[in-house]
C-alpha cells in the first residue's frame, strides 16, 4: 500500500484528493499574455499604484511591476490584475 501524504493536509483532504492549492496557503500565480495576472491565496494588498503592486501572502511578498495596472475582480482569496505587466518578484519570508 502506497502512502501519498501532502504536507499539512488533513486526513479528509487526502481522502477527498483535493488539489494542493485548495488545502494550502501557498499562492498560485497565473499570467495571461503579459496583461492579466490572477493571484490566488493572497493575504492583503500592501501597496497599490498604477505602476507597482505589492501583495502579502502566507509565504512572502509578491511585487508586480508594469504600466496602467488596475485591480479587478477582487475576492477574499483571489485578485485579478490587468495592465502591462513587466516583471513579478517574490520576497520569501520563510
């Protein structure tokens, strides 16, 4: 019998075979054509300007640089950023 244990996953999470991004607090970043960026599992918005957005996550800080950036479709866990994205940096706090 093979054991597949996810770090930090509960017995129910393993039984239901839920994806890691649902059971962990790790951020997931999806970029579409350098003009849209979906960030899941963020904690808060630290700074927001037209050319710079800083987000706090459970494992660090995400810096997004670009032009004409806007925060769209915000929920408690997900954030859609639109604009010309030039770079994304990650500062680990772990």
